[in-house]
């Protein structure tokens, strides 16, 4: 059986050197098969020879299908517990995009138009960068790493060519496309889809997961999984079972439609929002007519579109009862709106939908801060400046940890003061 040959190969590769392994785990069939094969292979190695770490890395874009988030989180929890029980050197890590790179901060905060095939700004920010940061940290710590992926030549001819491109002679490892001192190992590269499913159905999941439940997920979603993305050669997974629910690279999200048809009606607002983004991405009424660099051409979403999308997102969150946007993202959006000269209050929009007060403050005021605010208010009023606008700007500027790219905050404050004095 191919699985036995792959398992022997994994054991051999594991014992060759001390380079730590990083397994890209998406919770789908391919990454599950890789981890399962590695698990059983390492268990056959004496405990004293299990000498190097195996990092199971899962990337959460923060806009994953909520049902998949639940599935993956349960698997990761089981992996941690079962690895400890089986004395396997497995370390589980979950990576996320930085706040400035999150989907909603870019789309609603900066006004980036919804991604398409010619402007796929999401892949690098949401997928490649978070995982690359983790891998680079391990390279810096260990010198070299080996990344195990569930890529298979059976997937497509394009994928086959991509996998062969960086082959190192006849070795099992390939050089990584972008990351120095990182190598890629694809142990199931020659398995067909039928062989893969056959293996998963015949061999029990070693971390108390359920491969039969995995089949149910695929049937309900009617698609494939979205692999861990570590380079730009990975194709869009917008039509896949484990892709982002906001993906607009494809015309229709068949996986979300299938979930709704299979009883998940509360996700209809999510699908409606995604479809709205696809249908209205290029309409002039929602876009600024100059680019951010000042040149003529279709620019970012205008404030009307950004508010409209944010309201739809809040409504979808309310109806689905799923956490679709974080408070930190809302704060970042508020700052970016103000940096673009818009002073609509993000949290008032939230309150209007949820009828629930949320504070715009980034930290609690003590008595000294209250005195400072009162003094600043008096100064602003004496100089004809709107004190609330100034207070909001100062709150944002003081929270240095929220956004890293703050180059034009000072000029924004200077411009506001000048405009208020001239008014």
C-alpha cells in the first residue's frame, strides 16, 4: 500500500537531520492525511529518537467560514492533548494577519475594493505574511526548516509544474520559492484523490478527530480545501470548501450556498454581503474618482460605500450570531477613516444595529485624564476648534500599538487644526 511506503519515507526523512518540521494544517483532507501519516510514522520511532520538533501551523485569516473555524479549533485542541499523550514532539500554532493587514481594516478602513483576479491584495496579507513570519522566526532560531505540505500532482497540471520547479535533484525536498533556508517536503504528492480518501476512511484519526465528519463537511460544502498558502503560486481557493467566506475572486461561492441549502440559513446574510461586494465592486457610485496617490482613475471605496458595507457586516453578525469583526478592527477602521478626513463614528453605527453601547475609548479615563480633557476642551473652544474632533484624534494618536503605519497622523492633525482655525 502506498501509505506504508510514505510512512517509511517519512521516518527516514525525520531521522536524517535535526531541522524542525512545519506542517501546514488547514483541517482539510490533504493536510489531515499528511499529519496523520506523520503521526503514525513518528509513533513507530523510539521515544528517545524523536529528537526534533514538529510544528503544526494553521493560518486563520479571520474571515474563514465560521463552521470551519469550529472544526479546526476542535482538531487543534485534540492534537495538543493527543500529542502529549503519545509523547510526540508536536507544537501547535495558529497564525493570524496583523491588524493593519486584516480584510475589514483594508476593505472598510482603507477602502480597498473587493479582491479580483487582477488585484488579489488579500492573499499576501491574510495568508502568506502570517505564515511566513512564523517560518522566518523558526529559521532564525534553528537555521533551517522543512515545511510539509499536502500538495499533490493529482490536483492539476499547473500544480504539478509548480511542485517540480524547485526540485533539488532527486531529493525529496524542494527549495522554497521565497523563504531562504526553508525547504518543502510533499509526502503525499503522488497520491490520487481516491487513494487519499481511501486511506482516511480505512485508518483511524490518531488525535481523536473524525474523518467521517470531514467527509460530511465536504459533502455539505461541495468543494475542496484551501491549503496553507506560503507563496503566490498557490491558486485562489475561493470556490473551495475551506476558503474565506468573503472571497470575491470567484463569481459564485458554491460552498457557502451548499451550506445554506444544508440547513445553515443563518449564513444567508454572509453570502448576501459577499455577493454584494462582487456585484458592486467597480460601480462609480461607490468609488472615489482619484487614486490614493492623487492620479486620475478609479480609487478606493468612498465613505458612503464603506459605511454601507460596515452596516451590512454588522447586520450579518447580528443575524448569524457569529463574531465577524473584532473591536480592535473597528477601532482601526475609525482611525483610518479619520486619516482620510471622514469623521463618522464607527461605534455609533454598531450601536444603531445592535442597540448596544460600545465605548470608543482605547483606555479608561482616570481623574487626571478627565482634568486634561476638560483643559483641552477649554483651549479648543477658545480657538474655535471642535473639541470632540480633536479628542478623537488624540485618542487615536496615543494608541501607538494599534497601527504601525502612522506616517500621516501628524499631518492629519495639523490639517484639521488649520481648517478649524480658518473656518
